């Protein structure tokens, strides 16, 4: 069985231009049955967006195909900081 192989690495600030459209596409696809188009439009970048602090903290990761590391296909992270 053959298939794509992926690498997972810590995100850097240089990844932000790749992550922004990926997150937008994800939100538009996965949330389309839960929110109206106008709600999605207004939430992209504010609610659904990149937390640059997580990138700085080293707790945000990206997944990319091994044969094309410039094609980021997934991302996510977490924080050890307390939130409201």
C-alpha cells in the first residue's frame, strides 16, 4: 500500500502566509453547515485565525508532504498559558 507521507514540524513566522489561506479554506468547508456565509466572513482572521503567540511559543505545528514541504496541509497548536 502506497500513499503520501507527511512530516510534522514546528511552525515558524515564515509559514504564516501558507497557513492563513489553509485556515480560511478549512473554516469555509467545515463550518458551512453551522454558520452563515456572513458569519464565516466576519470570523475569519479574528476568531478563526493564526495565533502568532503559539508560533512564538513553539507550540504550533504544521504537516506537509515529505516530497513537497512547501505545501502545508494541516496545522494546529495549543498553549500552556491560562486563558479567560
